[in-house]
């Protein structure tokens, strides 16, 4: 599992199946940003891609005995 990130509105953080997809998405974001501006974008150094090391998963779910409210706990789990 791989990710890409770019600061462009509507893009931000995206998950990809392969390193190539993540790298291509980050590179396309850089190219799009460069073409949309007459100067080099200030946030261009925030564009990146990498391997996802962990994701948030539900670790438990129960009901509060007093109120009946649903109680859900989450934690980070390594991605293999």
C-alpha cells in the first residue's frame, strides 16, 4: 500500500496499490501545479509519495451499559 500527497485543492492524500501509481500521481501533481502558475508554487516541496506503514482500524466496539451509546475504539495497525 502506497500513498501520494499534494496540496492542491481536491487532491491531498491518496492511497495507491503500487509504488509506480503513487510516484506518478505525485509527479502529475507537481506538473499540474507548475502549469497553473506563472511562478514556482510555494507549496511544491509538500508534494510527496511513500509507503504506508500503518492504518487506523477498529479495535473494539461495545455499548455503554448506562446510556446504550455505541463505544468504538481505534488504533494503528502495521501494514504488511
